[in-house]
C-alpha cells in the first residue's frame, strides 16, 4: 500500500472554451470535475498502474463532500481524509481549444485549526506502519505550520517508510532539511531553494542540503536526477501538446511506483517521463492516456550525467 498526503485537497474543475480572450464572455463546450490536489492526482495514477493507494489530508464543506464521494467511486483508492470545518478549495482550469494553452485559477483552501492539525498528525502516524512508501504533495492550507512537511518527513523516517516530498518555497526548504528520500521540484522551485539556475549544480546542492535523491522537472525537456547511485537526464522523444495540469503529479507517481517496485533509476525515470507526457495528452488532471504511455515509455532517452556539478 502507498500513502499520498494532500493537505490542500481540491475539487478540480476544467472548462473547455474555443478561444480564451480577456474581457470577453465565453461559451463553455465541456465541463469536468475531479478530486484534485497533487497527492490525489498521484493516487489516481498509481491506482491505474495497479498499486493500492490510501489518500489522506483534509476535506471539508460541500466541496469536500463532493471530493470524498468521487474518491469512493475511484477503484483502488482508499479515502482516509480528515474532516475540517472550513470548505475544501476549488481549482479552475480553462483550456483554450484553439491554442491548447491552459489558464489556472487556484483558491487558497480552508483555514486549519490547531486541533484539526493535531488530529491529522495522529491519523498519519497510525497509517504509516502499513505503508510501503509515502508522498507528501502540494501547498499548505492556511493554519498549517510552515514546517509541517519537515515533521511529516521525520515521522515517516522514524517508521522506516520511504518518503517523497513534492512542494515549494519555505515548506520545501524546511522539508529538505528533514532528509526525505526523494524531492521532485521543478527548475524554478529548485533555483529558489538553492540560489542556482544551473540545473545540475542546483540538483547536487539540494542533495547536500539533505535530500537523498533529487529529481528536477525540466518541463518539456524531461527530468534531471541525482541520487547516491548516479546522475541521469531523461528526455521525451518529442514535445507533446495538450493540458499540462497534473503532468508533474504523474511523474511523481512514476517515481514512487518505481521505488516500491525496486526498479533501477533509469527505468523509474523513463516511466515518470512517459507518464508525464501521456498526462498532457489526457483531457483531465490525474489521468493519462494509456496507449500514449505504452508507446512513449520505450522511447524515452535516459543518459548518464558523468560530470559532477
């Protein structure tokens, strides 16, 4: 069983319009709703890959009830979300069908009380003994301490459970110091963490700050990874066009499933890049195009980076 943590869960709403223009009215051609937040997207991809997944975090209000109802219907996903008084946030993605671009609007999320945070920490600690790995994903809702992920990393390490951290800003800086097994920033998040805009040097610096392995998303150029076993660059065979929402979460699912299955790093990276690209080709975040994934996985180029930063 794999555990994904989404402290700032969401209901992801995707609108499709023919041509998105500022200061204009638009006729929406299609609306879709899915439980969202990075960890829930990761969980759905893991379940589609055949892994059993438990999701935890917070859910509240009418939006939270919709999220939980839809999770109940998702095969392979177990709902262990902790209730809060505030309402779960919504995220709005507007897809411009003409250009293929996506505009994203993200609400801040509910304010979590100290009692609700304590209840979550107890639930999290109770879940860990039955887990093969845990992913800590996304932003922190108001009221949750900025060092929350650092504490959750330490709790997982104390339980002997490998932990992947995917967040940004101060939460990432503090979380890295707690020594997670893997972090997965994008290039901008990594530069903010290390002060370096040279990806390989920054990746190595992030390891020195505490992360055992660092996998950096380079967008359409794939992934750059540094671990005790070596350094690699994984590149998709071609650029894909579509909705990029959730592509990074699919990469996390690829890395986490590869960790649990004890795959060599090049195979983990090939899976992560292929899943990410196949998600861009899917219409909804947290889903991927299975045929595109199968076709792309064998064509991802993984090369060793032999020069130290």
